[in-house]
C-alpha cells in the first residue's frame, strides 16, 4: 500500500517488500489450488460456471452476456449485435463417433479428438456444464452424456470428462488426468488434458485455444517425453511451466462410484530441477 498505513498506535505500518508481496501472491495461489478453485480461471481471468443446469436460467443468461461485453474487445456492441440478429447461421451439431469394433485404437482416438474439436472451444466466459471433481465417476459420465446431447462449446475440464466417457469402451487404453500450471506476464494459467497410454506409448486428448496444447498422438515413448513436449509448446508462447499434477488411471466402468484421483502426484518443476522432474514423471508412469 503506497505510503504505508497507520496502525492502531499511530505508527506507520511497514510497506511489504517486493519479495514478500510475491510470496503472498504465491500463497494465495496455493490456497486456491487446495480449495479446488484452479479451474475457475481462464488465462488468469475468472470465469463463471452455469450451476443452474440446462436450459440456462434467465439470471445466468444475462450474467453471461454482461461478462461477454466485459471481456470482448468490442464490448457491448458484440453482445447487442448477436442478440439482436434474426438471421444467425444454423450451427451444425457434431455427431458422436460411431466406430466399428475392428477400428484400431489410434484411429478411434483421432475420431474422438475430432469430435471434441468440432464442439469448439467455449470463449463466452461461462462454462456451461458444472463439473464437481469430487463427484463419483458414474455422475460425471451422466454429465458427459448430456454434453453429447446438447453439443455446446466446452472448456478443457469438460473435454477431459468427455474424453473419459468416449474412451470407456477401449479397455486396452489407460486414461489419466494431467494438469498444468504456468506463469506469464504476471498471471498464472491453468490447463488440463486427458493423458492416454496405449501399447506403452503416451499421448493425450483435450481442447485448448492453442493447437499444440491439446491433442497428442500416442507416439511418445515415455511420460516425460509427453510432458516435455507440452513444456516446449508453452515456451513457444512465452509461458513458464510451474507445476504438473498427475492423476491415477481412471476406471473403465461408467457405473463406478469411485472418484477420479486428480492429483496423485504434484510436481513442482522449479523445486525439483530438470533431472529430478524427469525421474518423478517416470516413477509415476510405472505406478
């Protein structure tokens, strides 16, 4: 606080040093993560979650449009232009992939990723489906089924749930969540994909604004190769990778009452150093 602030005894309170301020920000970030709020920020900007289900209620609908007007470069004009239009083009509804049992797993994964991409990334600032990570798997699979029915744009966490749902019938494919925390220009950014392991090779399903932060063909020989590929993608957009969270393999039983283990391993990239980070990734891949 500029100039300090007088305490109850009339003495000027000391201004926090820059290092202390940074530590305070870091502490708040850690507290947010522990509280499970890390998914409520999109590129450092808070976003809303539709908690009222579908169809969207009036209050949520109006809040969404106000937020669109706030975050869009054109402000209220874009909201008014879209809401007042009478000739908006009809948006095609993507079809859920229907594949033959003989279709090879890599081809199935490509079809599933194509479907996720066709749903498109949600830029409205309001996540349409409320995903509670503590829900049992069966509840999340019911939500995924609703996603395929509504065919609305999605964010990265929704894409992970959808990816699990669409790969449940691939017993030879292991799935596990991978979360990333990065830093750029004073903000922390968070992202999540669905890691996959097929035939000892690693890849991922997901959605992102950036092409190289979503789908990865399962061709990586080790988990560390996959993660380092994401790290390189982040470097290309000037982000510094801070943490990686790795979950455990997810059950293929859509009726399971188990909860997804989202953060079995939490790896701090800076504290570990390059070689220990790689070793921890490999240790996780054999657990």
